[in-house]
């Protein structure tokens, strides 16, 4: 009996270590990445590729803890399908909440991103998406999109005409003013500081008056392949390097999520066999 207990505990520890540091399963809950990924796809995510990172939260809880990381095996490449911790809309997200998103990285640190009537341009050159992506040329915005204010505040961007917007990188020095304070306040807050502007127009960070801010991290701009139905960087901003979880690797299972498990025959009949084992591009 003791041997069985030891075997179970060792297996459990190994499984937790693999999930924490190496590979993790991820389920697609929405159609924002169609047709690259479908609702009901189950993925394996490579958590080592962007650098071994200790957990940001106590396992199986949303309790935040300090995290450290080792150098990555590779940097994020333009076009990678990445899984990351959702940074949240502006200041509305509380530290205890942890939600993972999956999108395609299209803007790297220092890039200039622009969308023109459904077409994406990086540093002035049009970006070609995979042929299976469901990116439309004309934007038809569902109600939930129209209810979101685009990022950054005060930019005047629209879903059809977005940018140009420069993706921040580590070491950038931002000149702050009363006119652009709202645009940069969210980024500064997400880097752990308390920015505010006084009634007489003075800009304060952590209680100290300043006129500039040096960016501490690299950032990425992400889009869903199904851009007409994707809540992405256009709405809530950039993904920080310390929020990266990993690169989507392959689909290990896929079926219709709308069919209940109790309807076993139809559920099995809905399995998308052709998708199982396919690598994500």
C-alpha cells in the first residue's frame, strides 16, 4: 500500500512540475482566433520557449507571489501564437485575478503598428496573415466591440483606422505632459508605479514630480486572427514580457463544445479528427 502512495505522490509532483514549467493544456473558449483555432480545440502550450519562469501565483489559487525568469530559448517572433496572462482593461483588473488569453503577436518591441480597413501594417509594410485566418477586409463590429473604448485613451483611433502606434520597449524614455498623461498612465501603473496628475498640472509618479518615464519592460501588440470578433491589444493595450506564458504548440483534441457530454454518441461524433495532432501556425 505504501508503494502505491509513493508512486501516486511522485506522479502528482512530476505532473505539477511539468504543468508549471514545461507544458500546459489550454482550451479555446471563443472564436477570436478562427480559423487558426476553433472553439472546442484543446492545445498544448510550450512554457519553456520564452524562458523558464517561476509561477506568478500560488498553484491552484489566484494568490500573487514574486516571480523570476531565466533567459528565453528564443524571443517572441512576429506571427507567433502566444498564450499570456490577460493584463486587463486599464486599471479595472485587480491583482488577484488571473485569466489567460491566446492571440497572435504582430507587433514586437519598438515596432510601429497600423490597421487600415482590415489590413495590418508593421513599420509601413503590410503583414500577411496565414491563409486559414478569418481576418476580413471589411470590419463588421459586434455590439460588445462598440461598447469598448479603444486603447490608448484619447488617441482617436477606430477599429478600421487604428494607429500608427509604437510598441514600447525597455529603455524607451517617454516625455510626459498633461496632454499625453492618460495615454501612458495605464502602462506606468502596470509596471508597479502610482502615477497621478495634480490639479495644477504637475505629473507625479510615486509621489515624485517628473516630466519623463523610462519603460522597464518589453511589450507586444497582439491581434486575434478573427479580428472582427476579437478583444485584443486594440482595446486593452500591450502585453508585457513578464505576462508571457508560452507558445501554442499543437491541437491534441477537438470537438463541438455545444454538445453536452450526456449526449455521448453525438459528442463523439463531433470529434474533429483532422485537427488532432496538428501544429499551430
